[in-house]
């Protein structure tokens, strides 16, 4: 296999374009064609000078790429991934890895059995800010982790809801947005042991929720709250604050607050707070900052996928890991509906 791995892009919508841009700047990977029945995809293929196919099997049989990026609607993730695995070709599957936990596990088993890697597109894990935060928590730089407060509050424009599926069950911010926060908490703070949740549709009055609040206990006993809303005129979200997606107007705010027994950490700024001398609330806390090398997580994810295809690196998020994130995310709606605590 050459040092540049070739991949087909299946599904050239919003995130497909991000992958095209990411791959264009990443070493060791090259998108060689696009498969998407939408006529707009033909235009996009033209823009990037790539051959266009309406069907992913035709792309595969014609171009014989080393792997594929599956950036189609959720229901197609697992069926398409299984077909590529059966051909011995690694895949990057967008999040959520599957529609159900059972389906996610089925994909993980298939990848194991075929000995072909699956990478799931939890792109935030490729952001150096979150890698640094994870390192700080793991090495005990904050002391024992006590709590984390996560704000994922933003305003989706009215036009976003013109598509009916976004107003109906499954199309709301829990499955679309909260899944990123659940994955971030697992990656940075630790595994989730139990949760309670409330959801609300009081503002938009659609069938689907517009807001949610989740309360988590982690295996390390830290307590985490996540406040989520797609109807709040607010700068406090990773999406707006991190600058990861240039389509959003950057807020310069902070969205994640981790508290430890020795120090606290805010994200995405990596700003710390600690007592320089005597500890306690009568003493002044000193702000500090953690140095890091910024990088675009979409480019880094593409570089990593190339290395995964060549078996130089193991997937940072494999199908089983992503299924765990899906399981916890689905449990948020379950807990809210039943009014009971969910244990994992
Ligand atoms: N990682 C992230 O931050 C992130 C962000 C957005 C979306 N996503 C995920 O990516 C996936 C796509 O989301 P999107 O916002 O790009 O949606 P989108 O609707 O903009 O794009 C989906 C594309 O898939 C195409 N498609 C549908 N059926 C197909 C088929 N049989 N073969 C090939 N192409 C087909 C559609 O024509 C469309 O162009 C979803 O699973 C979503 O959850 C991830």
C-alpha cells in the first residue's frame, strides 16, 4: 500500500464538505471520488476536480480506493460500513456510529471479525485542546476531579427547522449535539456510571426537545452537569467558542468548566485557576494558561484515518467506543421520559 491512502467520500453534504477540505490539507490521505445521488454533489465533485458517482458501490468498483468516509444520513452508516468491511476496506463512519446500540455493537463485531478498522468521526477528540485537557485530568494536574459544568447553549436559525425531520423525534439537539458533549466528557473526564435528565420543548413547541439538562456521575465519582439548548441566544458552547467550524461566528467565550481539588480548568481557553499559596476561599485564586499547539481537528482526523488505513495507528474512536457514547446519549432521552436514573 502506498504512503498516501486513497478514500471515497460517500455523502457530500455539510460534513462531507468538511472532510473534503480536511483531506486536502492532510498528509497521507487523498479523497479520490464522491458518491452521492444528490445533483449538488456532482457540482461539489467538479469544484474539487473529482469523479462523481451516484452510488457508492460503483465508486468502489471503479476506483478501488483503500477505504471510505461514510458521511450519509444516520440510518445508512452501519449498512454501508458493513459492505466496505466485507471487502476488507477500512471506513471512517460519521457520528452517531449507528441508530441503535445493538447496531453499533454489530458493526464493532464485524470489524473485529474482519480485522478491518473502523474509525468514528468524533472529531473533537482530535483537537489538541481536548487532548491537553484529558492529559491534565489523567495526570492529576487538577488534583482529584470534583465536577464539570458543560454549557452547550446556542441558537439554531429558524431556517434550520424547515426540514420536517429536525422538528420530529430523533431530530433534536440531544442526538445531534449532546452526543458530542457526552463523548467529550468520556474522553476528557472519565467514564459515565449513571445519569438523570430533563428535556423541554417549551420554547419552540416542536415534537422534539429544544433544551435538555443532564446530570452525570462518573466512575471517578466526579459529578457533571450538561445544559443544552438550541433555542438560546448564548455564546456558551464548544461549537461557537472553539472556532472549529469556521461557518459559525466565533464567540471568544468559555463553555466547559472542570473543577479539581487543586485547580480548575476552563475550555476551550485552557485557562486555569489555582491558589498560589495558602488554599481556601479567603485567598486569591491565580489565573494561568496552559500552552498548546493549535491544530484543525478535521485535518488531524483525516491524517489519522490515513494512518489507520495503513495500520500505522489504531482508531482513536473505534465502533465499540462510539457505541458507548451513543448508549449514554440515548439514555438521556430515556431518563427524561421515564423520570428515573439510568445506570451503565
Ligand atoms: N462530526 C460532526 O461534527 C458532524 C457534523 C454534522 C453532521 N455529522 C454527521 O454526518 C452525517 C451527515 O450529516 P450532514 O449534516 O452532512 O447531512 P447532509 O444532509 O448535509 O448530507 C448528507 C448527504 O448524504 C447524501 N446521501 C443520502 N443517501 C445517500 C446514499 N445512499 N449514498 C450516498 N450519499 C447519500 C445526501 O444526498 C446528502 O448530500 C450525519 O450522520 C451527521 O450526524 C457529523
